[in-house]
C-alpha cells in the first residue's frame, strides 16, 4: 500500500472547519504522507472484512478512510467519545 495523496469528502471539510481541527488535521496529513504512521495510530476498523481503517487526529477525533489505488479517501470524522 502506497499513499500518494489524501482526498476528503466535502462533509469532512465542513466538519474539520466547524470543529476547529484544521491545524491538527494538516499536521496529521503531513505525518501520513511522510509514512510516520505509528504516531497517528493507523488501525483497521471492525469488522475487519470491510477494509475500512481509521487514524487519530487528536485524543478526541478519529478519521475513517479507505484506500483506492494510491489515494487515501477520508469519508468521515467522528468524535469517538460520544
């Protein structure tokens, strides 16, 4: 798996802006593109057969994504503490 770029859905950008996560998200995005995956806690989401993953933006927020060729597509950001 090689990640060359990261794309976000419109609703993800709206969520990032509305929850004031832009600076934190940019830092995480750079870490992912530089292959520093351990620091963002890349994990596979259950059930494992769905091929969906997540990573941490900060202690409170997670971004859920899937990979399509070499593009990482983020489809949701969630507050896991709800």
